[in-house]
């Protein structure tokens, strides 16, 4: 039985080695990374709010996050916010 891609004499060709390039690691500073993260969150909420406005305004992630924060906050914090910040949504 013959093996494909082999020399009929049974000897293999010369070994070929290619240089391996190592990727250069680039890192962001913490303030830049934090800024990118905040902007990404704002963009995601903005796009979600826009899409919800086109289809169903009650399903906006902006409103859902706000309602969840209010629901999970302790009662004294919620009352303080209502008293000093108002009840306007």
C-alpha cells in the first residue's frame, strides 16, 4: 500500500520551519477601560430604548433597570429618594 504525498524512496524531505510571530499584547489603562465600559453600557441601553420605542415602549431596558433598582432598594432609601428627588419618572 502506498502512502500519498510521500517520496517513493521512503525518505522524507527536508524539515521546513517557519518563524512564529508572537502577538504583541496591548493593554488599556484603567481609566480608558472604565470609560469604554460606561460608553458601551450607555450605547446598549440607548439602542435598547430606541428599539423598544419602535415596538413596545413598556419593554425598554432603561425602564426595566430603573424599576428593578427601585424594587430591590431598601424602603428607607426609596422614601428618601421620593422625598428629596421627587416622584417623576
